[in-house]
């Protein structure tokens, strides 16, 4: 059956707007943003404290579809993304990064590169896998921000503990991304970036 979709946005002064999607079935209410990519980039930050509220399946599916659409060198898509949501798996993952705030996330996505699939630049044999996974991972973070969720790049994990948890020969973890609803008392420092003239040169 074809769904008839109507999106109703309630304009609010808050960061996120509440929407209701009407279908031929039941209405689904969720928090989304009405921001463009520049605004999302400005608002996204490294969230280091989350509530216990679970991330909905709808939000997970949306985020992962945005990840799936990410570009990669020669379209190799040399990646695998492992969603860590069970209590047992979450507790195992905690041993790879011993930080108290890290344990507050209800969900983690382990972003892995497939060394057997990544493209290598011929002139200097530079593999492109880390770059490809980084592109897809930032798709993940911005998509989560659009859904009103927080994320944080975690790369300083224990690589040995990570390999023990995921003993794949051809896969290598690049980052862990905790995902969740941001706690009201989550630390949020001012975003500081270099001036445009310091990073851009036109010739």
C-alpha cells in the first residue's frame, strides 16, 4: 500500500522542531531539525554525557542509510559498521576505552575499514581506507545531529582489546561513535575554529 506522507513542523525557538508524519497507519512523532548542512555543522559537537533513553530503531535506520550513501574511492565502500546495543556487548566495549562518560551511551557504532577492499593510490601506494571510513563516519555524526542525537568520535581506544572483541583478519577499527540523547548537564565548550584565511588559499 502506498503511504501518503504529510510532514507537520511546529516552529519553536528551540534547537529541534517536533514533527508528526502521518501515514495510512499510525502517526509517528519524532524530533528532527530544520537546519541546513552549515547549521548542522555549527551545532554538532562532541557529546560526552547521555541519558538512558534508548535510540529508536527509526533513528538508527535513518542514520545508517545516510552512512550507506557516503562516497568512497573508486566506490569500493571498504567498511563495516557494527552496532553495539546489547548490555553484554556494551560492557565488553567499555574495556576498549576506560572513561566514565563513555559508559553513559545507550548505543555505539564501531566503524571499521576493510583492508582487503580499500583502494590504494598507485603512485605512492597510499591506501585510502581511513579516509573513506572517515567520510562515512561524519555522515553518521551529522545524520545523528539532524535527529536530535549526540555523538563523539573516539579513536584513542585500546587496539588490542578491540581486536580481541572483533578478531577479524581483514577488518580494522577506525573509530567508535557513541550515539544517544544528550544529557542536560553534558559538557559543551565553545566551538573554536581557525579563521578562514588561515585554512583557505585561492590561486
